[in-house]
C-alpha cells in the first residue's frame, strides 16, 4: 500500500471511530435524560425534588411536607386510575387483533410486549 492509501484509511477509520463513539455517548446521554423524566413522573420523587428546589426553612419544612404528601397521594390516585385505563385499553387492542395475527406475529408481540406490559405501565407506587 502506498502512503496516500494508508493515510486515507487512517482518516476514514478515525472518522468512523469518532462517529461510533459520538453515537454511543449520545445514547447514554439520552438514556440519562429519559431516566430523569421518568423519575419526575413518580409523584414521591417529584415532591422530593420540589422540596429540594424550594429549600424550605426549618419552620416551613413540616407544613410544606404535609402539603406535598397530601398532593402526592392525589397524584398517585390519578396515576393509578390512568394506568388501569391504559391496561384495559391495551388488553382490548390485544384481544381484537389476536385473531388477525399469524402465530409468528403473536410470538413477536408476546416477546416484545409481555403482560402486564411492563414497559408501558409500572406497578403502583406508594407514598413515602
């Protein structure tokens, strides 16, 4: 191989490594951001974060915690109702499309979205 070919290969390999490294780091960054968003959707974590942002004085802390606990319970109730409605709707979809699917499609669907559809619906949370 001549010098120009070697140089071109080194440059191309360096660019490919940079692209792969950049894509991998970007994916890690997005996963980290999504985890934070999911945590904010959990009411008890959201209230804990609100308390950290507010930084209440010792005199305020007890009263603010009471308010946050009361609203956290309400948020949990809303979330539980929503998740139950989602679970029922997903099950209705599965029952309607089941007769139309081939065995291979059913197997793929079951592997991708196993009951109770954990990817979409988490277990109910409790107030802390």
